[in-house]
C-alpha cells in the first residue's frame, strides 16, 4: 500500500474525503444585521439631543438690536411686515421679532421700533446720527450735517471741563492698533479707563461691533489711516495705504475706503506715514477732505518731518499732536518713565498727549497710571476735551 502511494504521481488517484460540509444560512444573518442597525438608530435618536437629525449646521450668536427711529415714521395703522408683530406690553411704536435658535429650537422675542432705521447693539453705544452719514462707492462715510453739526462734536465723549480744570493740566492718552486682534482689543476696552481714547485700525473682522462696544463703555474713538513710511513697501502698513506716488483722486478714493470701515469716530490719526506726511502735495488733499467732514486730525508724533500741523492749519482743521509715544520701549520701567514725563509736559504746557499701542504691558501700566494720576489731582480726559480747553483758554 505504501509502495502504491509512493509511485502514484502527485495529484492523481486522490479520492474525496468523506464528511458533510457545514452550511450557514445567509438570510438569518442578513436579517439579524439589519435588525441591529435599526436598534442602534432608534437608541441614537432617543438618547442624542439633536432635533435636526445630524444635518450640517452652524452655530450663530444672535444679539438683541435696538433701532433708532427714522425721520419718517410708518403710516398710522399700517400692518407690521413679515414676522414682526406688536408685543403685549411693548412701548408705543415698538414691535417684536421672533428669533428661533436653529439648534435648540428656543424662541426669543426682540423688541424693535418701526420705520426705516439704523441698527445698533442694545446698550453698546450711542446711536449713529444719520444726518452725519454720506454714501460713497465704498459705503457710508462721515460728513458735516446740513445744520452744521460735526462728527467731532456728535461722537465726542461728554466731558465737562470746569473753570478749575482749565487752570490745571489735562492729559489725553490714545491707545491704537485695535480691531485686528480680538484678545488685545477686548482687553484694552475692558481694562483701560473710559477716559482713554481708543484708535482702531481699518482692518480686521467685526470692526463695527468692537467700536460699538468701545463707545458703549464710554471710550472716545479714532480711525487710524495707514500712510506710506520711508521704507515702503518693505515696511507695508496694509491694503489701500495712502501713497505719495498716487494722484490726489486715487488717495481720496482710498481714504473713503478707510472712512467707511466703521462709524462713530471723532477723528483720524496716522498709522506710520513718515514719507506721506512729509510730502505736502500728497498730504494736503487728504487733510482738506477730512476737514470738510468735521473731523479732528491727531499726528501721532512718530515722525519729526511731518507737515501735518502746517497743512491742517491751512485747511482750518482741528489738530492735535502727540508729545510722545509712551511705549516706544515696551517694558514697564520705560513706560512708567514716559508717563511721568507726560505729566511734566502737561504741567508745563497745560495739555499733553501720549500715544501707545495695545500691548498687554502698555494696557496694564497705563490703566495703573491713570488711577494714580487722578488721585494726585491730574485730569485725564478724552482727546476732544483738549480742543475744548484750547478754545476756552
């Protein structure tokens, strides 16, 4: 038997093994798998709080709005439009809008006033005066109202200067570079006393919201205008920078782009711009246009070659110049020394202006100094108050 096995070629003479193969019915397996999937789906729907059933969604923060009544109220008896209805207990002329949260389904009633309106966050800022708004191809820009009202006066932080104040020194601090970084901007608004003036760059998201928050907490606001430095374009202030190589018409168009970024500012200040402010031909058309719009111009004091004071005087424009940059050396001892020097300048000249950036160390030292200076009888005021004192002196 063994010999036969050895002599048989491979693969020949092989017999099938006896025995039954195990067969697994497929239909019960498929039915069981489907039943498991259905059970999991039912449990998911029952246990997970997702009324949208897993559809793509985005979460949006909805803020209550207040609306300033327009000059032309709606006709008496006219029905509310859309989903606007009169709320029970609402003030005369008020209606409510129902806002539904797309994720939770929660409903929220927001009171509004009828008619054409200008939107503004509730409690965040004084309203924007539509008389001081002009349309441009870039958006709304400030102007002097037909009755002569100026943005400088309308948006200045109310600050009463007494006769005693006029005899003592006044100091204004302007902190700039805001609106680009959310953390730095929020910290500056929250931590700096409301007498500190805040300057916003024309870039960044949610500028209108940040400016409204700043104004709502009592801060006076400036717009920073990016201008050409001597080492441009290696040192580039940003898009739409005002350039000495452009025509007056081109620079004015860029100016309007800046002016339309947000509303509610009392004036403007340069951001960089050593070359541009030293070129009278380039600077003069810009300051003349700003002057006729009822704004103040603050020279930040960073360039000794600036002709802004001369050009502003010829344009009959309200003008102030910073005496020093408080945080040119951004460490606490140098900042404190600069603030001490600012006090001495105010004592000598009656007024003084210091500028700074929104660095954490700058915000912390300025906030501390303002409190101590006011305890010593030194008055810290918004920028526009210095113009009032100069006029009353």
